[in-house]
C-alpha cells in the first residue's frame, strides 16, 4: 500500500514538473512572427497568426489585447483563453 502511494506520488511529481506541463512564456503580439504566434497561442493556427501579423503591419502596433478582436477570425473566446499568454510591451 505505501509502495503504491509512493509510486503514485512520484508519478504525479514527474508530471507536474515535466516540460510539457510548464506554461509557455508570454508572447508580445507586436513583435512576434506568425510562426511564434501560432505555436504559442491556443486556437490560433498559421492562418489566424498570419492575419494578426497582417493586421499589425497594416494598422500599426496593438495597444491592447482586446484589440485583437479587430482581426478577422479572432474572437473574445480566443482572447480569453490566451489572455495570460499575450503581452504588449511598451514602446
């Protein structure tokens, strides 16, 4: 019984501290490439990431995370599930 509990605790610790469970670094949407955006944000694939970069190039840097809703294909739900991963560095 104790051996089983120790094994379970060791497995839980290994999963908790594995690289796959570590949160990714936040990404600055004003400087990131489309590839970086696509790999960093949930629900944002290559096409949406390209749209974010195209919008940024056409309209200038984003001033708020919520401004991403101006990009076709990016809605409030996508922003909310990624809010902690998106940053806008001051210029």
